[in-house]
């Protein structure tokens, strides 16, 4: 009874649920603008996509609240069941024979009944309140699910009718009118709502993005300091552009690559990423590329930003259509002039010409589609044309900067492990490997394809393949979880390799102070790397959702393996740990092994490296 009383008084905050339901209804009204209310004469692909993302997030909130209410209802029912079960306890109704004792006993029962009555009433009232809230939640969930199904039907029709004519010719009077200010207002509100929901659900990824940028910046800045100390940095930064502004280079590289880890991001988040990348590359380009191509790049960035802002407008209007027409014609003219009269000999990446030609073609088709009322097709090609150029240039230079960073690291890295990051640096030159450009083309196609209605339906089988849950015995997993596990472990290994890079002796001045410092770092290097890998393993296991009890099974199997054939490997690993902890020798010490003298270069997990006095074999 006391537990029930405490539970009723302390854990039933129905006001919070009511407020959340009210907020969900408000957000639903915002999301439905342009689709369920003020529809206009036609739906737009971007508006349907934005609304679908908002409603999906709202449905997730409703379902989460429903689970909490169901759990509370179950607990209330359990309390009521326990109180009602007292009526069936036989010992309670064994009355004493003595009349005086009987009266006292009945008085006690009366007191208990008096104390129990308000608790039972409170439980009934709380249960009724929860049930009423559950009814509201269920109705809200049903409304959201129905709306999502309706939007999916619209999207499917739109994907199958790409060339459908939605409006009259541009020079004719519109059949429906809505003030442009209203369209801008609900577009801004809906865009910020999608961004807020998505950022809230992907906070961990955003934090990881910032951490990767910080790590890359520290790495590039240290590499730049090495080149400055050794007077290896060129004044024109030819082949060393990645070191010109380490922070901007880190932001450009990490954002360009990491954006693919965000699944189905809202367009406004992509615009933020691309805008930051364009600003970074523009500053890096300053006084490095020719003035002519710098002007072309800046023009492309400006028209792209105009097109991106126009793509954030979620409902069609005559003003926007004229703006699209003017901008697409401007892009077409700039593209043709660049192709016909461009200074191609000054281009450092020749592939850019092809992307500009493709842009001109898309803008031409967009202009014609816009003139003759194919609004959704025109808008898709409109943003796709400018996006294709900007993304192509960003990716080409991202690959170039990555290649420069690897090549410059190899030039100063002379440590014991020539396979840092598992890449053969001797094959890294001034031009990136073909595989980098293939991955670049795939990424470019994905980002460009997201603007087309049919893209989601073509991509759905691949998404299902990665997200579908599979069962192996009692363990349920998905390909996404496995990829995430491998990715986190790979990052941990790369970070440990970076630590090994900075602890190596090939990039530090050979003086006594740095020599002692290297010895101190080298002595603790193995422990630091083990810590990094252990943290990476725990994070990977947690992120992949691998049950801990399954790990014990793996360890048991590993014990059997050790017993049969891995004794030598484990002995070496344990010996390496003992050397790392007890430190009988440090990096830089002179040692003698079986009459062979040498200098301790590194202490590893399974083996240590000694540089002998003889010529290397």
C-alpha cells in the first residue's frame, strides 16, 4: 500500500504528456502546411520530403510516449491486483472465538480498509487518466501513420510521373495564388523543425564530426610545424596546399567524407555542410589558382547558394519560378563561356570541365521544363546542375588534399613501420590512386541522386539490406551494426597509428632534449596504444549492440584456441605487456641479444624492433 502511494504521488506526470501531445499537434499543423492545408494546385517533391521527415520524428516521439504510458498502466494494474488479492487471503478471515479479541480484530480490519480505500481510489483515478492519455496517444499515432501513408502515396505517384505537367506555361496567369511571404515563413519554420529533430537524433554523430575535425587539425598542424622546422615548406604551397590552412583543410576533408554517415539528412543540413566546405575551399584557393578560375569558382558558389536557398522554398510560386528561370539561364551562360573560352591549361583538375558541361546541360533542360510547367522536374534539374559542379570540385580537391597529406607524411616519416594506416606510401604521388576517384564518383552520384524523387525507391532495396535485422542463433544483428563495429575499430587502429607516427624519430630534430623526450614517449607508447584500442573495442561493442554475455562465449572459445595452438602468440603478447609495464628497457637503450648488439627502436604488442650495428638485411 505504501509503495502504491509513493508511486501514485511521485511518478505519474500526466501534465508533461499532455504538453508533449499539444506540441506534437502544433508541429503536425506546421508540417502539414502545403500538403493537407493550403495545398495549392500541386504538390512539390521537397515539401513532401520535409513533411515526411517531420512526421516520422513526431511518430517516434508518440511511440516512445506510448511505451512509457503502457509501462505505467501495467504497474498500476499490478498494484491494484496486489491490493485486491488481499481479499482472497484465508488467514485474514480466521476470526478469533473471544468476542473482545474479535472486536479489536474487526476494528483493525476497519482501519486497514479505511487506509486502503483512498489508495485504491487514487489507483483507479490514475489508471483512468493513463487510459485517457493512451487513447489520445493512439489517436495521434493513427493520424500520423495515415498522413505518412498519404505522403508516401504522393511520393510514389510523383516518382512515376517525373515529366508530368503541374502548372501552366510560365507566361500565363497562375491558377492559384498564395502570398510569397506566407510560403517563405512556413518553409523557414518547417526547415528549422526538420533540422532540430535531426540534430537531436544525431547528436553523437555531430560530436564525432567535431572530434574528427579537431584530430585532423592537430595532425596537419603538427605536420606543418615539422616542415617549418626543417625549412621544407614552399612559399607557393605547390604540392603542400593541405598545410596552408590546417584547420580549413581538416574541416573540408572531414565534412566532405563524414557527411555520408548521416542517413537521409534534411536538405538544410546538407546546405550547411556544403556552405562551410565552399568557404574553406575558397580561402584555400586564394592566390593559389589563377584569377580566371577563381572568379569561375566564386560565381559557381554564388549561383549554387542561390539555388540551394531556392530549394529550401517548399511550395511553388510564380516569383520562385521566375527566379529559377533567371538563375538557370545565368548558369547556362556561365557554363558555355567557361567551356568555350576557359583557360583549360590553368586547370589543376581537368575533370572539372566535364562537370561544368553537365551543369550547362541540366540548366538548359531545367529552363525548358520551367517554361512549360514541369515545375518539379525543373527544380530538381535546377539544383542538381549547380550542385553537381560544386560537389565535383569539392570532392576532387578533397581527394587531392588527402593525397598530399599522405605524401607529405611519408616524406618525414622514417619510423619502424612503413605501412602507416595500411597504405603503401611509396605509391602515393602527386596524383591520387584511381580508387579514390571511383569512390569520389560514387559519392557524387549519391548526393546528386538525392534530389530526384525516384532515388529513394531505387535505393530502398539497399537500405533494407543494411538495416534488416538478421538472426544467428539467439543473437539479432544488422549489416549496419557490423559496418559500424568495423568502422569504429578501424578509427581506433588509425588513431593508434597516428600516435605511433608522432612518437617516431624520423620527423624530430636530433638533439639531446628531443632524444630524451622520444625515449620517454616510446616507453609509454605501447600502453597508450593498448588503451586506445581497448576504448575503441568497448565503443564498437556498445555501438553495435553486441550482448556482453556473447563476449564471454567468444573468450571461452579463444581459451580453447590458446590451449591448442596459440600459446606462442599469447606468450609474446604477455611478454610485450610485461616489458611495457616494468620497462626493463626503454626506446633508445643499447641492448645485447645473443651477442648481437643494437639500439631499441620500438616496443610493440607482439614484438619489439632493434636496430643492430650491422647493415640491415
